[in-house]
């Protein structure tokens, strides 16, 4: 018996009430999943050393590189393409890429370990490859539900891998398996997600490809792949640089500090911006309404993130060692300085969302590529100095990019009259950054 309504492909117009229901389920699942996963990550971190976390972070960064090309952007294209169901094509292409990437990783895993001086990578990478293969089936099932506008089972799907994977990681970490606990948690979490979706729908994708369909979908998908590639350079390549030049211990400190800093803002502010985007998209021609919404978000978000930044700065020295253990005390200054970037960071996503509404997203795609390369080059140079230098550089480049992002938005559209006083927001952030660097790293 199916647990939920069978995923039938829906091609008609969606009623407003259904959209609201879908948003509620999506938000509930996303918020719960993002609360459960970090909770277990913190519990597991108490049982592991920074070097263990660093090896795992590097393994995930290697997987993330192949994930850039895992479906060639077809998942987004299949969702947009409402006339026919091309989920089987998505599954076949993604499975083929996952198996090919897994074969490459398996063949050169020893070379990866030798090059990065992380010999535990050799035993953890095969398990990460298994996650990639399972993701091909998982993504196909999720895509079919999204096309069917059935978000209730997806609510549970966002919680299940975090819950099962977290419990497994916690158990194996407590049993003394070190970094392998994190890898096995990933595998078990992904398997639980696939099993749940299969039981919920009783639908299994078939191995078949329509190459004419593939070519048509790739016209959309290639732009998604380009954006994913630039995102990888900003979000994951830094882990490889830290791991290679500074070692596994520093890589673990860096990644956990980053996760802790953005844990609460990503869970709350990120979901709020999605709702604002949905609301603003329905009024894309109403200049007064869009301007009002845009500035409301800035006022509320700036106030909340400023309070968050100051609170984080004051509580981190006592709270982090107490929660994570003394082995993680070194991340305190990194969490404090990274917290400053949260204040203006939300503007990046908001401006990108409004750029899509206003039809000026191309300039943001180009800027994202440029920012990615500048970030990698800056971090490459600073990683040759110290972890302190790398973290300071990461925050400085991010603050500068956030300011340029704002200027691009202001210059390339006329519908929203941007308040000039927003410039004071960026000045405030830079003052806090300079004071923070001086007080934390110099005095």
C-alpha cells in the first residue's frame, strides 16, 4: 500500500491555495531538516577530532566537484518542462554520470590521498561514491514528486536522511570509528531517503534516454551547470586549499566554524527570503510594492543579523568549548569574524532573487563566475600563510563581493528605487570587520 497519493504528473494551473500549502510543507520540511542535521553534526563533533572532520570535509569537497555535473542541470529543466515526464531521462543520465565519476574516483583515490597527504581518504572515498550512485535514484524520485506538486512526502524526505544519517554517525562515532562514522552516516541517510520515497510511491525509474529530449533539456540545464560550477569554487574549493596547504586539522576547524556561523541564518533567513521571492514574483510589475518589500527585508534582516553577529561575538568564547568540547576551542575567533559577513550576506540572495523577477539575471551569472575565480585566487594565496590569514581573506572578499552585488542591482534596474542610505549598512559592516580583526587577531 502506498503511503501517499501516487505521483501523477500534473500539467495544469496550480491554485493559490495549493501553492500556499506547498510552501508550508516545503518550509516545514526544510526548517526541520536543517535543525536536525546540524544538531547531530554538533553531537558527533564532540566525539571526533578536527583532523577527522577535516578529512571528511575534503572528501565531500571532492564529491561536490563531481556533483556540479551530476545531472548536467537536467533536474531543473525537467521540472520546468511540464508537457511530458522526462524523469527517466534524468535518472539514466545522472546514474551514468555517477557511475563514471565513481569509477574515476575509485581508480585514483590513492593519488588523491597522496597529493593531499590525507591517507584516510583512500578508505572513505568509496563510500562517498556509493552516496553519489544512490543520489541518482533519490533525485529522480524527488523530481517526480516536485513535478506532481506533492510536497507532503517531501516534507518527511527532508527529515528522514538527516535523522537516520545523524543517528548512525553518532553511533559509529561513539564506537570509535572516527571519520568513517561520518561516511557511513551519509550512506545510511541516503539509503533511508530512497527507501522511503520508493515505499511512498511504488514507482521505479527506467533506464531509457531520448536524445532529442536530452538536447532540448540541456539548453536550460547548461546554464544551471555553469552556476553550480561557480558556486562550487566559492563554497567547496576552499576546503581543498585548506586541506592541501594547511592540513586536515585546520580544514576541520575551518569547515566547522563556517557551518556554525551560518547555521541559524541559513535555517531562518534563507527560508524567509524564499517566501519573499514567491510573494514578489506575483507582483513583478508593481514598482511600489516591490520597492516596499525590498526595503522591508533589508530593515528587518539588517537588524536581526546585527543582533546575531554581536551575540555570537560575545557568547562564542564560552559556548563553543562547552557545546563541542575543548578540542574545538580554536574555532572561536573564526566564528566571531565570520559572523560579520552574515550582516550583508543576505543581500546577495535577495538581489539575485529580485534580479530573476526583473529579468536581469544574466549579469548576476557573469558576476558569480568572476567572484568565484577571485575568491579562489585570494584564498589560494592566503592559505600559503596561515588559517588566520585565510579566514580574514575569506570574510574580506565576501564583504567586497556583497557590496559589488548591491551596486550591480542598483545600476541595472530602474523599477525598484533603492534607498541611498543602504550604503551606510555596508560602511557599518566594514567598521565592524576592521574592529573585529584588530581585537581578535592583532591585539
